[in-house]
C-alpha cells in the first residue's frame, strides 16, 4: 500500500509539472497553422492576378472591361492590408500565449493601461481607413461616374426568369418600331463604350457578369444605367445575383463579345430575320 501510494504521488507530481510546461506538440501545431495561413494568403496572389502559367484562375475570373482592373487593385489593396493585420495579430497572440504562460511561483501583474499604445492603435487604423475612403471614392467615380459618349445603347428588361434584350434598329434609336429584341442573348462589340438601360417587369433582379466586376439591381419602376467598354472577345454568362423566385436558378443569359464588324454583321442578319 505504501509503495502504491508513493507511485501515485510521484505520478501526480509529474503530471502537475507537465501541465505547467507548454506542450511541444501544441506549439508545433500552432506554428504550422500560422505558417499555413500566411502561405495560403500570399502564395496564390500570382494566380489570382494573372491566372498562372496554365491559365487556371484560383479566385477572381478574368477582368474584361476597362474599369475592372481598378476594382481588382482596390480589392487586393484591402486584402493585403487586412491580411497583414491578421498575421500580425495572430503572431502577437501566439507570442503572448507562450511568453506569458502560467509558471510556478509567478503571479499575474496588473496595470491600468498605456496611453502611447492606445494612441498608436487608434491613429494607424484611422489613417488606413481615411486612405481607403479616398482611394475607393476615386475608383467609384471612375466606375460609376459620367460615362464617355456611348457608341451603342442597349435596353435590358429582367423578368421571372429571363433577360429581354432590346437593340436599336437601323435608325440607331431605342424604343422605335425597328428595334431588335432577343431573349437571354446579349451581343456587344469590343473596345466600344456601351450604355445599358436596366429595367424590371416584376420583382427585383440583379444583372451580374463576374468578368465585368459590376452588378446592378433591376428594380421595378426604376431605370438603372450601367456603362462599360469590353477589352476582350469571348463568350460569357449573365447571372441574376438576386433571389427572384422559384426559378431563380435558371435565370441565365449568354453574352458574346465580338469585333465591331462581327457585331454589325450579326445585328444586320438578326434584323432581317
């Protein structure tokens, strides 16, 4: 009994001693987690921005309008700032967890505060927010400000669950007898300013082409306006980014961006039909 009691006391003492020491496994796992966060934040940046050598895009789709790069730069600026702050905060937290862990014979120390530290962590975020405010306002003015003279005007009317697209006819004026109307088929010329008039027949919809980096709600009774100038030809999808009913999932449109010559040929052929 005495031997068993002595062994039990020794094990309890050893266990108590281990509990006061940081676990090497826990520290290693925390360090790996932090490194993984940094790698996941930084490593894909080239793929996000340029698509990588194989053309595989990890995050944002390709930008195909003149204003899209400015939106992307603003996005990456905010992502970089918040990413740096996140890593700094987590690294500081990890350091404090290890540096000020519980130790035998060491009590907690209380102090009221530090005015210098409080000023620093108030002023620096304020400067960052002021910078982001002015920078985002510049981007907003570029994207949603006064558009350049439009070479083409198109009217898009959303309804459950389709996009009705109207082009001007031979007179070049919308809402006249010779207009052309298509359903879910939008053709636009490349390198030409296009002004889109967006309407809704029934409920709120949202016109969204991810490659444009633009989204505009179609609200009943209101005509929204969106201008763009495409920089690349190709086929893309139009989606409704607003839950608009049971058939919302199938409200898809198809966008074709082509050369001005190809667009004129398509429009002339469609008007004949």
